[in-house]
């Protein structure tokens, strides 16, 4: 029987670095908020990227329960036109494709 090789287990160094330390506390749990309000647009904007995407829990520091509520509230606010679906204006994103599609509109 052939001997099977074991791959070495990769472990990340936990010495320092930007991700070391404790997770940030959930902003809603810290303020003891039960339900996320979809009408509070200024609070929801913190959970949306500049391109209009909902940020992940890892970035926002929200707990699982409140992150689900934030996602639902953002979707409701978009539906009622309180928040945009995509970034407003900005540059043309086709330029970021390396110019492959520059002849397509001609």
C-alpha cells in the first residue's frame, strides 16, 4: 500500500496584526435596541458601502440577530426609496475592466 502524504496544517499568526484583539461590540446590543428601524436612514447608512452593498458582520461588528434585522431594514428602506439600490453617479465602472469592452458601444 502506498503511503499517503499529509499536508501541513496552515495556521495564521495571531501575533499582532490588524485583526488581533477583541471583536467590536454590536452597536444595537450596546444601546439595548430590540428592533432595527427601517426609517432610521442615518443609522442604516453605516451598514452600507459606498457602492450601495450591505456590509458584512465582520466589517460592521453587528451580532447575528441585528445583522439580519439590518439587512431586512435596508431592503425595506430601498423598496420605499429611502435608500439607493446602487451608488449615485460616480465614475463609469466599465473602465475598470481593462478596456476589453471599449468597442462594444460603437
